[in-house]
């Protein structure tokens, strides 16, 4: 969290009216981010709307007409097409961009950052003025994997995710709410966002299918985990599922380690690791859940920690986090805090 004694910066939020955009303004205020001026940017459809950031009242500005030379840092969270078009304009104006889309994540010269895991890589932003924010499901997983990989080494990760509808933005939330209401009132449903009914259902597809039979969301977890942990040898297998939960993603993670381990040592290691809150006991109700524990929280929660009984080197974890906060907005702001503390303040 920032100090009042720091230099203040000019900030822009692109996608200001979206789910993540709103969370960005909320968390910037909560963490006392050193803001001099802040701009809320969106399409012309949002002109006239007002955004608040603490006591500040901010009128929406039109992205297409905005001069990024006015700002030091821009948070982009308005979709890949917007980032592709406007991030180059922002960086050309010497603005540092923290991008929350997948547009730049897989470019080798652009750092992909989870602060608890690989904050030292932020220094490479100078090559492009872009820092990429990972996929929400990857973020919470690697926060839990990092201390385990450092201590024991990880050979393989098998993960199944149970991802809330807020991962699709406000439209996903509205579709779940509308379908739930319709079904409870014995009415038919409409499908606009998801390929199947989401209310009272689970959909084993997030994003489009690729040639190998996996969805893009699943492959994001494969690519990003290797890059963030800095180890291409780690094998990752993912199945991503959309579930009828409004906020918070859950993950069942099975890990094959390179060396032997004592379960108590793993629990102690996780309890000492930044960003994690651990539920060490496997008892009824003694585990975190997405909707109750993680929603509106900043931490990554770990529970159901146990040996994999099918292999001597296996470990199972249950990991939950708020996908809008730690999975997007908070992670971006944590990146910006390190950026200004270690790099921009010295410019």
C-alpha cells in the first residue's frame, strides 16, 4: 500500500464503466494510490456518465479522442480489440500501460506479472512500456504454486477450474440472474452470452475451442504458468468450467513434485507465503469457498491440502480467489505500486 509521501502520478483507466474498471477505481482509493489526476476512459456511448474514486468525481472521457501524453500510467481493461488499437498510441506518448487483456501476454519482450511470484520481471517494461496482467485463473493458481515450486520443484500440474460468471463481465452476471429468475418462475430462458444454460448448470467451455481440443482459456493457463514461473519444463493440463456463481473462481489443483515432501512442511510454507490465507485442516466446513470466503476479498485462499493417494510425489490443493479483484484489478494495481516505487520514482 502506498505512502502519502510519494510523488503523485497521472492515471487513466480504459474500460472505466466495466466490471474491472469499477473495481480499479475502488481499489485505487482503498490502497491510497498516489494519484495526481485520474481519467476515466470509455467509448462515446458512455459519455455523460460519472465515476467516483473515493471523494473524486470523474466524468467519462472518450477514449478515441484522448491524449495519453497527459498520463504516466494507463490501466487497460476494455477487451483485446481496444488494447490492440490504443495501447500502441499510449506507449508512443511515453505512457506505461498495464494491460488486462491477452493481447500482449505471450510476447517474449513483455513481462507477464503476478507481484507475489515474479515482481523482479517488471524491470523489463522499459523495452515496450507495456506490462501484461495474466488471466484471472492463472493468477490465483501461480500465487499458490510459487512457494511449492521454489522449494520442491514442480513436474506437472493438473487443474480443473470452476469459474464465476463475472469472468464474462457484467453481461455474464446479468445472464445468470435473468435465467435464474426465469427458471424459478417457470419461464423460458434466453442464451446470449453462453452456449448453454448457465443457471443451475455447469458449462465445460470457456472461450473458443482450439485445434487441439482445448479451449483458449485452458491454453492460457498452460502458456502463462510456464512464463510466470519461468520454467518451460512444467507440464500443465487444464479443464476450465463456467459455473453459476456470481463472483469468485475455484480451482482443484493436483501437483506432481520433483522431490519428496512432508505435508506439514508444505502447509507451513504456504502459511508464510505472501498473498495466501491457508485453511490447514480437512474438516467439515474448514475450507474456503468462492462466494462466501473469496468474493470481495484480496487474498488467495488455499484449503483441502492433502497428499495425492495415487502417487508418492503428488499434492492436492483447493484454491479460491475473487476473479475481479485479485484476478484483475488488484493485481494490476499491485504491479503499478511496484512500478512507481522501484522504477518510475527514479526517472
